[in-house]
C-alpha cells in the first residue's frame, strides 16, 4: 500500500513538472511572449521595456530555472491587470469554485447513482428508460446553453433563484445543477452498466442463495463492488469540473477561478492565466491522487496486491 | 472458451452478408430494430446535409446585415415574419441561415479534429501496444497522466495564446484528443497480441503488411469508429464553448459558439438569438450520441452467432 | 426413509433473444432425509438449472419456471418451494437449504473478508449476537479443515487458494445447519488432488451433520464413492434413476451405458478403447416430442421417434426412460 502510494506520488510530481514545462513553453512558443502579453497598440519601445522587466531576454534555460524556483514557492509573478501577486488573486477565488464544483458533484452523485442503479437492476423497466434518457440528455445538452435557458425561465420568469452572483444559499442551486448535469449523465450511464454487469456475477448469486434481504444484497454486495469504477470517475469528474467551471461561472457571474480566467483572457493578462492554469492543475492532480487512495481503501486487492 | 472473445479477421455479422446490397439491407434491418440508432443517423445526416448544401438551402446570406430588420423575433411570434424563420440578430442577420452555415464550422472542426486525433492516437497506441516493454510503459504513463489533467482548461489556455482561426481550433482538438484514441487503440492491440492470433498468422507465413491489414485493422475499426463518433460530438461542444468565450473562429464567421456568445448579452431582451444555436448543438450532439450507441452495439465482434 | 424433498414435473424455459430454450422438460425426483443424490449429465442436460430452479436461483428475466411442484418437508410442514412468497423463500435459502457453487474464485465477494461472508449468513438465520456469530464462524472454518481460522477470518478471498476458497463456501453452506445441501459441481474447478480432499470433507460433514446432499456433476467417477442414488439426465429430462451400485452394475439407458463406457477404468484390459458417444448434445431450442437421445442412440427404433419415453420402474427401485430393453436386446413390450 505504501509502495503504491509512493509510486503514484512520484507520478504526480512528474506530472506537475510536465505541467509547469508545458505552461512555460506555451507562453513562449509564439516566439515573442512580450508581444503576446501587451495590447496590439504597444510601441516597439514599450515592448522592449516590458521584455527587459520580465526577463524575456535571458537564455531559455535561465528563464525556466527561475520560473521553476519561483513556482515551487508559489510565486507566479504579478498580474498585469491588477499589479498584485497573481497567485494570491487565484487562491482568493478558490473557495467559490470549490463550493460550486462540490455542490454540482453532490447533485450529480445523489441523483445519478440511485437512478443508474435502479436502471441496472431492472433493465427494460421504466426506471431504466429514465436512466438512459438522463444519461443521453446529460451528454447531449450543452450545459452553458442550458444555463442561459434556466436563467431565463427560473430566474427571470419564475423568480425562484437569483440569476447571478454568489450570495444567498439558493444562488448556488442553478449553477451547480447545470455544472453537474454532464457529470450526472456519465455517472448514470456508468452506474447502470456496472450494476448490470455485476448483478449477473456468481458472488451475487451466492448472496441470494444465503437468503439475504434485498437491500443488503443491493448495497453491500452489488453497489459496493460497483462503486470502484464509479469512484474513479467521480474523482476525475470533480477535477474536470474545477477546470470546466469557466463557462458556468461566466454566465452566472460566479466569483470563482473560472470567471477570473475568462476575464484574464480578455485582458490578455497571461501571468494571471498562467497562475490559474497551474493552480487548477495542481488541485486536479492532488485530487486524482486522493481518488487513487480511496480506491485502494475500498478494493483490498489493490491494497494487498502491492 | 478462448475463442469466444479472441478477435478473428472481419468476423462480425456484417461480413457474413454476401453482396453490398445484402449488407445495406442488413444495416437497414439493424437500424429499424433500434429506433434510437435510426433517429441518430437521421439527425446526423440532417446536419451533414445542411452543412454541405448550405448555400442552396439557406434563405439568406449569413453575413448580410439588414439593419431595418434587426432584432426580429421568430416567425411565429408577434412582430416576426416568415421571411426570417428564426428571427434576426442585433445586426440584422438571419438566424436560420447563420445556423445552417454554422453547421459547416462545427462539422469541419469535428471531422478533421477526429481525423487528426484518431490518426495520431492510433499510431501512438499501436506502437505502445505492439512494442510493449519500456516504450509501452512510457507512452501509457504519459497518456494516462495527460488525460488526468483538466482538459478544458488547457484547451482554453492554448486557444488564448494562438488566436482565433479555424485551423488553430482543429489542430488544438486534434492534438489534445489524441491520447484518448491512443489508449483505446493500445487496449485493442494488446487484446489481439495476447490472443496468440498474430503468432499463428506469422507461423502460417503471413507478411507484416498482411497481418496489419487483414487482421489487426478490422478489429480496430469497430471501437475506433464508435469512439470517433462520440469524440466528434464532444468536439462540437468544445468548439461551441470556445466560441462562447470568443476563442474560436473570428466573429464574422457564423459558428454556433459565436452566436451563443453574441446572444448572451441580449438574453432577456432578445432570447431567440442565443436559444436556437443551442438547439442546433443539442440536435447534432443527440444525433451523434445515439448513432455512437448504435454503432457500438452493431460493431461489437461478439455479435457473431448466426440468427435464424 | 422419510422423504424431505419431492419434485414433480418441473419445467423451466429461458426466453432469449434468439429463441426459447427448453432447459428443463419435466424433471421429477425424491430426496430422502440424509440421502445423497447425485445428478449426472453433460453440459446442457439441465442438471444445474433444474436444481437451481427449486429456489429460483436462475436469472428470472430470461428464465421462467413454467410448471411443477417441489414439496419440501421442512421443520414446519410441507411447503411447495415453487409457490413460496419472496420472504419465505429467503428464509429457506441458506437456512434450511444451503448451496455450494462451482467456481469458488468467482462465487465469493472479492471485497469482503471471508469472515464477513460467513457471519452474514449466520446473523441472517440464527439469531446470534455478533460475537457469537464470530465464534461460530471460527468453529465452522475449523470444521471444514482450514488451518489458522483466526487469521483466515480476516482474509480476503484472493488471498486463499482454490481449495481453501471452496472450503469457505462449504462452511457458508453448512453454517445454519441446513437440512439439504446442494452442491453444483463443487470440484470441477479444482485440481484433482484437491478434488479428493473436498469429497472426503463432504463425506465427513455428511456423517457429522446428517444433512441430505444433492451433488450435481458431469463426472460419473466421483459419484461412485459418494452417492447413495444417482439420477442421470439428458436433454432436460431424467434418463435413469437408481441406487449407485445398481446403476453401475445394470445400466439400463443407452446414454448411461455410453457414459460408463467413456470412463477410464483400472480393472479392464488396457487395449479396450474409451468409447465416446457419437453425435452432439441436443439443441434445447427445438421442443421435441420424442426421445431426446434418439439421434445418438445405437438402439433407436421407430417408436423412439414417435413418443417421449416415460420414466418407469424397470427393475426394483430402478427407473429408466427408454423404450429399448438393453438386457434383452430388443424393444420393450410390456405395456409401456
């Protein structure tokens, strides 16, 4: 178990390095990062001065070493727009995004798993049709568009929920629902197919042959085994949502990292964009590591196998 | 019962049929049985049709701005006219025509994006699966780790750097989606390798080319086509998303994403501007997902028992 | 001997996409208290399905028990197993009737400990406290011959060998002192040496606990030292039923003879070749109105193709479903 964790940790660190390298390279791949970051009307003199200030004239290796050493302590330079340290701006926005993503995930799991399970246990039934419909809808409806429609209908017409901003408890309902919808679709689909597979396994028959009550069989035997791939997906999806909340946050004016990213792109504030990209990636990588750990706790084969 | 699951050359039900006409009729019957697949195919063809025949079926020039007619609601509402079926936007452009033309962008991005991702991914995956050992290890770990990153974030990041153009969007999707194809290809190649099938073919004297084309490719086609369908649907989504953020094709080009972005500002005043592009995306996506589901069932090599 | 199970005319079908499979076509048999009945047949003969149908352990969406009666003479009077409510069924499963399945590798839940899987059946049927249940589980593990029960209780199935896993399954089956234990090919998935150990274990448990045993197998060799009576099945029907020695000495059905002929024996001249039965097993999707074995039978004559031979008593306590009199070498003509 320890060995498993250490291997995964090592991989995660290697990935972090890869991400830093990628982000670093991306900003320089167009040849002139200074021109990228300054508005088009900037004069040659302004560009040159900027280059000096940011150290773009130094050899690439030196720049990268500098970048790395600063990255390790969380220093990603200053936001061009705000002129304050980029990382601080990002971390300030973290709680809002997490609140959104977590609520969305909660919706997705609380609705998706039971429905998927019902569909898997009784294929061909009404519950199953519902499950498959949900999965299809979750996959096929562009959620940023649905967000707009919901704002129109539930926000403006019915006035049930606030249409923008993060405030009262019900302000998170619509954005979280919309953010979680595609994930819910996936979870329903995965739960359904996993449960369908597992219920025809031999050990489930053994469970029935013991005369156990149906709830025990469904939860302790079927769902518990089914949860292994589901948890894996949940972990990945949560990471996805942290990164993909950009649309939802923009539409609902939710003050999270996604909205900041959209604004930063608009301002061409690349140090800020960079900071957001790296920070989000770090959180996602950490989350994946955590998921693997939970995975190992549930499935003893992984624990002892290593 | 190893033979039940090991791949064999082109042995799906499709290939038992004799002539092309037989195969077509057979596909027709399969579609009829699965109404979902039929609907999916219909919707897909509808979109393809609009894209290909756009200049002939669009009632107006999508770029033409007629200010007197601007901000008109759809034909069936008060103030609308059948001249502009789905209304016009703030610059007086006909929405219906823009949607039809928008399908071109979406399908182009989807098709070429998948083409690039599929080819790239297939090569990488095949190399990893076939060579095995260290090469495989390195490739697989890289692929898995890359896939664990927040995709959207990086797509947006890269798009922001490179600027708005159709080519950029296609390239970005093509490259960033390759790992998924690589992973699936590798899985299939491993299955084929482990079935011992390739060894027997080699013992029988088959050349490499023959092995690749007669034995490996047919088994790859099924899963890859299914995957391609789903990924194409996803790319259409992402293109719309990028357009929404102003990172896709230039604003003059009619794309569903751009239209959504433009319509967002006027959501409460002129909601139709943003609504209809979304419907178009939804229909396309729905069609492709249904089609993909159907393809997955049909191309499954395990459907080999002859039916009465 | 007191009868504990009376099965009459059981019919089970599977309604699949490709057609209807007539898996069990009129199976009847009795089981006496403490008796060991072996049900022998090849794959597809319906031996497993018929017994599993009794407690509805077959997949019921495609499967359907069409007709039949299965009277179980349990501790509270005779009950028809096929007509029990779900709740009553659950009480009998694991409680009055225990099961041992074929493949211990897949029949145990991989993510629960062995102890947990035994304790759960104990707490379900015997109303013991958790602590008492655990004690009993330890006793059970010891009685099925697992060394270090304390340690093993906390182990997961993948940490045990095939033989040990099967012993765990047996422990689960006998945990609540059932009156009948049904073993569906319990040794098929094991090594030969382990097979012998498991058979010995069953013999010992049978003596200690006195339960009736239904042993389903395709291997006539195992049956000899273990069963009291044997029922040979073919094509979803019983072909022959007799006491074990009687069956080996005087096989009456051509299929049984074929099976016996295919057995390697030590007491016969080596030059005698193993006889395999020609032909292939029947396609159960085609409902037939004649003897299912007719295609492969060396003795088939016109009548075999016209009617289904009923299972009748030919010799004392020896039933066979065949129109041909093997011993006399001519079709039977005494009113059958």
